C-alpha cells in the first residue's frame, strides 16, 4: 500500500547493527559462506555490549543529514533479534552483555524527530532449526553440494511439518514487531530468495501485515507482493518501474567491517543522491555502527557533509518528481510537484553558459538555489513554425559553484513541457 510520504522523502538512513560488529566481519554471510564457522560467528554474542548506544544522538544526526526516514536491522539472517522477542531466546536481550531491548529507544528517538520509522527484517533465519527443512520447486532436484545447508533441506529430507513450525515462528516475530512498538511506516524485508512465494505464503502475509499496520509500506523483497523496488549497491542507470529506492553503503560493507576504510566522499554521495532524485527515486544510505553503538567517525563526517548540501537545496529535492529525459540537460534534474519549477543539478564549473534542450514554455525567472542569485537566460536556435523549441541558455560565467553540486531553478509560466522530436525535415 504505497504512501505519498515515501516518494516525497527522498533520503533515508539504513543502519546495519548487530553482533557481526564485534569482530568486524560480514553480517551473517561470513558463516554462510564458510569464512568463519557458525560457532565462531556466534561467539560474538559475548562481546556485544551496546555500551555507547545512543539512538537519540543517531536520530539528531539523521535529521542533520537531511533524512526523512530511517531503517534499522531488527534481525539479520543470523537470527539475532534486537528486541526482546518471545518467539525464541536468540536476542541481544537474552544472549549478550547488552541485555536490553535496543529497538524501543531507537523507535522512540526516530519518531520523536518526525522521521518515518522503518524496520528491516530477514524473512529467512539461518539459525532457526526448522528453517532449512524444505526447498523451492526450482531447486527440488539439485544435488546437495549445489545448495547451502543453512538454507535448504538435503535432497530427499524435506520436512513440511517442520517448515510449518518455522512459519509460525516467523509470523510470531512479525506480530511482535507490528503490535508492540506503535505505528511502523516501513517494513524493509530481505532474505526472500531461498523459497517460493507459496512456501512463505506471501500474499497472506501481506494481508496480515496490513491488518496489523494498515498504512505500512512494504519493500519489494516479498516475492512479488511489495510496494516498491529496492535496487542494491549498483546504481540504476534507468529508473525501475514505479516507486523505488537505491540502497547503498557509505563504504563497501553494510555493517561495521574491520579494515574497510574505503568510504565514498561527500561529493560522490551527493552525486549518487542527485542522480537518483533526478530519476524520481530515493536513496537509503547505510551506516555500520561499532559493537558498542558508537558510529564510525568517517561515516558521521559524510552524513554531516551530505546534510549541508541537502538542507541548502531542499526545495529541489523533497516532494519533487523525476526531471527531464536524458540528453536534454547534461546533469540530473527534478520538477516541482506542480511542474512549473525545473531544477538543474550540475557538478563542475561551467565555462560560460548552461544549455537546456527540448523544453517548451516561458521562463519567468532563473536563479541559484540556496543563494537566490538571479541568472540571465534566453532562447536561440528555432523558429515559430518549428515544433522543436530553441535551446535555452542560462548565463553562468564566473559564478560561484557549490563545492558538491550546484542547483539552478527555472520558474516557468506553466507546467514544463518536453519535446522529443526530430523537427521539420
């Protein structure tokens, strides 16, 4: 059930926080792929303290970053819950020195700042004894060595009754999330790929979730029953169909990963955001806290820098829609909700003028967003009888640019009309 707030929000902060930060290894995948043993991975429970956990400070930082929503990993594929689940005993409350529910204070902090609340939840659970008890139809006849034992039953050993037990556990945890923490704005699912939609009963699950949280937005990782697309790490070159969000890490890993200092620069992050906003999408930017709950300083710096740019150019971002088709302006662009304001994003110092092609309509005013400085503009290169409008030139010679990305606002007399035509031949 798509809600209008989602496409208007533009920026969310993703947080991968869990026991994997103790040793600084890959979340869940490190044991699944055999980089460490399962027992070695789970020994991290003993070192997870959350001693510096401060969700109030996190929430304040996210506001400064310009985010309008945030998503926290309530439970990753390792099965370790951040709340006091009663469905089993594998939680930071019962199994770690943190010994408390981490979800409630985070939820309250996010909500109190006016941000939308999102919960990440793994559909699969590689720790649950009843999870790897069936196979999807597409893998029914595969040899055992082709399928990971944490995810799939051994050939000929499927046990549908145990799978039913897992589904009851799965639904019990989701019921806790949907009934114990107030309104949830977004459920961000992951880990749907090891089963068929019929095995997870995804249509039924969607209906159950909407019964408990009528206004909740669901991401696409529900095997065809979600509300919006979630491309990951590889930035889309063309926009997915419908509402969408690009989820991406600040460095190379989702959670805190020891030795990963390959952080994107503020300018690189701004470019990613501008290009996604220009195609009508959101960005869900991920951070990975240390095991004690403190944030990586490099990631804090990136969020602060991004926030400077987001707040300065907010009118071109929040509530906007996709801008011009490719080739009409050599940079991203967005349109205001009424279509009368066109915002042009560019990253480098122009030599003299900026050019917009294929746009029809009278420009009333041109200015630099964030400073309000007016700019000269004129058309050239067409005739009244030609269906293709002349190029629109915007004077920018020797003007000051923003260090990360400059934005120009063109105010039109009527909604912008684009013309994609070859002209009279």
